[in-house]
């Protein structure tokens, strides 16, 4: 009887060992019952979740910084466009004034047909440039109008000296 009892205990111990060996530990206290829960696994799970949250927070901060940089650049570009429009408007206004002076001098002077044709072609080109400038706000446009203004000033100076 004693041998039978020892065999029963040995068998029960073997079954218990097999049962425990087949169990996985988890960090979830609601899964696995008493023997399936592991506090160290739970700490690892919490640490992994905290790392994920920190990475997500860093990514959100980087995106906010990019957004702020883009908004600052947009403000800068708007300011540049506004400045460029003002420069173009000033150059165009000066161009119109210079063209008026040149037209007045052309009427006041006795110019030959060839000279009148040359100046009239310049005035037509000038009007075309001004019209194009109304539709193309760009640094090159301002430069072209300023160059044309310099040409008109030279023509006015030449006609004024005669």
C-alpha cells in the first residue's frame, strides 16, 4: 500500500510538472490564472508601452516643429511677394512717368522720321513690357522694368540736350 501511495504521489508530481511546463507566463493578470501571470513580464510590457508612447510623442513634436517651420516660411514668402509687388509697382509707375516725359519731348522736338520710328518702337515695346509685368510678379520682371526705365532716362536726357 505504501508503494502504491508513493507511485500515486510520483505520478501526481509528474503530471503537475508536465502541466506547469506547458503553461506560458504572461504579463496580463487576467490571463493564465495563478501560475500563468508573471510580474516581470508585466513590467516588460509596461516598459514597451512606455517606449512606444515616448516614440509617438517625439514624432508628434517633430511634426509640430515641421509645421511651425513651414508656417514661418509661408509668412516669409508672403512678405517677399508683397515686397516684390511694391517694387514692381514703383518701377511701373516710374516707367509710365518717364514714358510721358519722352512722349512730351518727342512732340516738342523736331525729329526725323527714322528717329520718330525708333522711339515709337521703343514706346510700343515699353507698353508691352508694362502689360507683361502686370501678370508676372517676379524679380526678373522688376529688373526688366528698371532696365527699361534706365533706357528711357537716357533717351529723355539725349532729347533734352538738343
